[in-house]
C-alpha cells in the first residue's frame, strides 16, 4: 500500500477509537451501591458460559485413510438410433470451383478496383483542394498586401491633409497674432509718447534715478562720520564730567578743611601767628594739587579731542 493509503487507514482507526471512547464516556454507568452492599458481576446473556480463570483444553486426534487409485471416467457414448445409409458423391457433382469462385472473384476484384478508384479520386480531389487553397492563399495575400498599401496611402493622405490644415491654422493664428502685436505696438507708442517723459520725471523726482557717488556718500560715508563724531563727543562729555567731579571733590575737601576751627595751642600763642603764612603755603599747596589735577585732566582730555 502507498503512503497515502496507510495515512488514511491510520486516520480512520484513530477516528473509530475516538468514537468508541466518546460513546463509553457518554454511556450511563451503573449507579453506586447502597451502603453495606457491593455490586457483583452477573451474566445476562441467553446462553450462560462457565467463567474460570483457566481455559479448559481437551486434546483430540483424527486419522484419515490414504487416497485410493480411481480409474479414469469412461467417455459417454450415447446409444445408436436410426438406420445406417450410404451414398457416393463424385468430384464435381456438388461444387465446381471455377464456376463457384467466379462471383466471389468478381466481387473482390470489383471492390478492390472501386476502392482503388475511390482512393485515386480522393487523391485527385485533395490535390485540387490543395491547389485551390494555395491559389486562394496567394490571392488573399495579394489582396491583403493591396489593402495594406491602400490603407497606408489613405493614412498618408489623411495625415498630409491634417498637417496642411494645422499649418494653415497656425499660419492664420500667427498672422492674427502679428496683426494684434502690430496694432498693440502702434497703440502703445501713441499712448506712451507723452507718458514716458512724465513717468521719468516723476521717477526722478521720487528719487529712483540718483547719482551713485551721492547715494554712496549718503548711505555709507555720512552714517560713519556721524557715528565717529558722536563717539568723539561722548568721549569729550565724559572727560568734562570727570573733570567737574574732580574739581567738585577738591573744592569740597578745601571747604571742609577751612570750615573746621584751628587747634587751641595755636590760639594761645600769639607768637605763632606767622603760621598763617604757613597755612597759606598749605592752601597754595592744595591749590597746586587742584591745578595739577586739572592739568592732568586736561592732558587726558587732549588725546580724546585729538582722536
């Protein structure tokens, strides 16, 4: 058996086993016995069988006689009935071969000749059919070639007509477009004859036409010059502010010194009045210090101005 048959048999066996198992599970079993009793297996068949742990075995013997030689069965010969009679038939009395074979030969020869004629006629007919078929194929090919030539000629004529029609339409379109352009150009020239000078004048007045050097000076040089001047002025203002602050500081310091009274030992000794001269040099020294500070400030201011 092939592998496919073996697989089918195994599958059928598995299905049968599964069906049996399902039936056994579905089949209702015997209910549980009552307390104090137990179930006993009892035969319910019509014919009881002796149940034993060991099967009873009985030995028996039998001997047959040897086969005896049997004579062959004689042939059955039925009993003879009727009377015996005899007759003599000479050669040529019942059957003449030359005469009897003539119609058979006529039939055989006629059928053979007829079959041969039919085959020859069939061959001739097939040859005629093949010749007609070849002639028809040649005629069909010639007509098909002529048809293709005529179709190609008609296609070329139609394409030429379409091309000339499109060329004529394109020519008319170009002529119309040229005429429209000429008319528009003439109208524009007449319309812009007085408009162009006024437009140029307005553009010139609006500043669209400018001198490149002047525009460069306005856009590049003047902003740079203004920034440099502003920076220089800021430096000068800063120097002046610093000078003012220094002068204010010196003046406040001198004012503070002169606002305090002199010590008591100087007031008690009149001989020390000439110390006023000494005070004067101190004042002069303070003034010199202030002048020196102002000079230094001016010196610091000069490089700023020079820059």
